[in-house]
C-alpha cells in the first residue's frame, strides 16, 4: 500500500528552518543528527530539510515487488520516470507527476 512517508522541503538555512518547523510542528531532530525532524510525540510522518533537493514527497512501499507495482500503476495514471543519477543500491525510483512535480517511491519496509 502506497503511503506518504516523508516530505522533503528545500531550504537555504538548515538551522533556521529546523528551528521553525520544529517549533511549528512540535518536531525534534532524529537522534543520529540528520536533518530529518520527527514528531516529538512519535505520531506522524517525518519532515526532511535539504539544501539541494527540490521539495518532494517520498512515497513508501514495503518491498521491491510493491515498488515495481506502484511505479507501473503511477505511470499508467500519467506519471513519468525521471532521468536520475542513482547511487549504488538505491531503494527509490524518481518520478514526475502530470505537473512535473518530482516524487520518489521508496522501499521503506512494512508500514
């Protein structure tokens, strides 16, 4: 089942953005020191702040078979594959919606 996993927001000042979104949403930085904020209560999707990536959604699936099925389904609905430089072992596929907004279908394990 496809689900919104992470929203990635493009920012120019990571510290300022982390303070704002943390205070606005009651989110805290992940313990490993990434630029991903998670709900302080533990309930809700993460928010990733990034100076390089465009704003996009990461849509999570459980495994590679589900990823392929969802990518095929989304393409049939009008999405298109984006030419992307993938790192070795990438667990994500980059697509664009019908308005050219990017999003990723990410293998994240069972929900």
